[in-house]
């Protein structure tokens, strides 16, 4: 069933075939592209879907409205996974009026060569569809400059764009009250938000992580609003678990980590890897939650997820050309570009004749304002657990 509530219908699609999102981030559970129809005296389509789903998308629209025309296309976000079908929609419904923020107008012209019959809205503007009032709220840099959110006043429904979204195609119903499930997830069902939690954190850290302040500004703007459901552009429609979802976004955008360790490393010949395993053993001995990521063999997406999830990062790198080993250096640059803060940090790594990697890792962490747990563990040649025992203890004693 496409109906969400009253006159609001889901016309989005699930993508079970794409394996990499934005050419960067793995999709082990697929992804959804969510679009919504508000059917009243006038019909409004809110966002579109990815370029590969034109026939399915138009078919779903026709199932809901038949031969009726769409009067308005509401553009909350111009990123192509949500706006790719704009030209197709305009071709199918040539009298449609596009509603978007002013900053979206050059993007609409650039992507689709459309400049006529466009209504630019500002913060607090409203549009009547008959019995339904749509109000528009500008949310710049969540996570593009043109982004806005649309609020259906009477049903208290927030169309939030990418905010509160998640990786993962949605099986079952589309809402968290109608059995929405993470695609391919076979564990005991503990609630929709719990099931999508890891993929939501990964989505936030990978896509939105840099923009904590704009996310906080948007949440403050929406803070006094009564919301019965959140219709994001990725993942389930949130109804019963709004508090859990908004609470998670609030903590992530304030860079608050749970107690635990994100342990990352890269290793050339196995010595830094041996040190990582020794640190793992210490964490297990002390009962400390952790997640380990070998950056030479794993996409950075998952390491960024756990850097945002946990309050401590331990990073290991051999010295490479008197610098940090490239996979670990890329990870650290990603933390800098995301402005991650409020973390504790320790570094470790091997070297043969000039050990600089630990010092350089500590310098980057210090620039981010991280608390250094110790000077780090820099060891020459092969890893010797007994020789480094004191430093191993220093890395973990404050956890």
C-alpha cells in the first residue's frame, strides 16, 4: 500500500543492485530513494528518485493519481539521487510548477535547463493545496546549500530531505509502524530504529558528518514543531520512533560518542597489525567495547561510522616515507574534513630507521582537539609484545 496517512502517498523505490553510493560508500543492504505525493485539490510531488528508476517511479505515481496532473514539484534537495527525474516529470506533466529554495534555482537550470514556471520560496512561506497547507523551512548545508524541509501542517508530517535518512533498502512496509525492515536483515526484530541504527550512523558519518552545526541549527528551528511523522529521502518513514531517531541525530551532530574504541590501522608487513591485535587483546581483557578496521582491506565508510559512534580512536600506522601510511593518512584527513571533536586518542606504529608516524598522528589529533591518552607506542622493526607491554598498558589504562 502506498498510503502513509490521509492524502500522503509513498511513491519511492528500493535500489537492491547499486553496490557503491556516490562512487564511495558500500551498500551491503541497498538503499531507498523516497518520494511522496500529497493529493488534494492540487497535487504535489515531493522530491523524485534516482535516474535508473523512471518507469517504476512513473508507474507508482499513476497508480495513485491516474490521469490527474501534478500541479507542483517540491524540491527539498537537488542532489541527483533525488532530482534526476525532474526532467522526466516536467516532460510528463508540462504544466507542473517547481517549488524550491532560491539557492536551488541555478542548480535546476544547470542540471535540467529548466527556468520557467518556478516558484522560489523563503523560510516560513506556505502553499495551499486545498485542505493541505505546506510550509517551507530553509535548512542550508544539511547537507547542501539549497536544502529545505517541507511541513504538511494539518497532518504534522515533516518531509526532511536527507536529514534523518539512512543507508539500506526498506523491506516490508515503508513506515516503522507497518513493519519496515532493513533489507536482508534476519536478526530478531527489536524495532525499526534499532535495526537501522548502524546504517543510520554510517550514513550520517559518511554523508552529513561535516555539517554538525547546520544540523543543530535545523533541529533548533524545528524544535517547537509538533511532528507526527518524518518522511526522509532515504530509509523508513518514522512515526513511532521519532524520539529515538532525532535523539541519535542530535548526539551525532554534537559529536557525542558512546564509551568504546574505534581501532583503525594500516600495516605494510604485519608488524603494526600485530600491535593492533595486542591492543585488541587488552580491550577484551578490560571489557571495553571496540570495533577494529584494517584500512588496507576495508572501505573507510565503516571506520568513519565507528569514529562517530565511539568516544575513543586508536590509530596505528607504520612510518612510510617519513610520513603516515597513506590509508591511515586518508582516514585522518577524513576526520579533519568532518570536524570530528570530543574524542580521546592514542597512536601506535612500527618503523625501521625513522619513526615519525606516531608523532604525526598525535599532531593531527591535537589539532582536532582530541585528548591524547599517552604519547603513543612507536616501536622499531618487529613488534615485541613484552618490550611494548608498558606502553600497551598506557594506551588502555584510561579507557
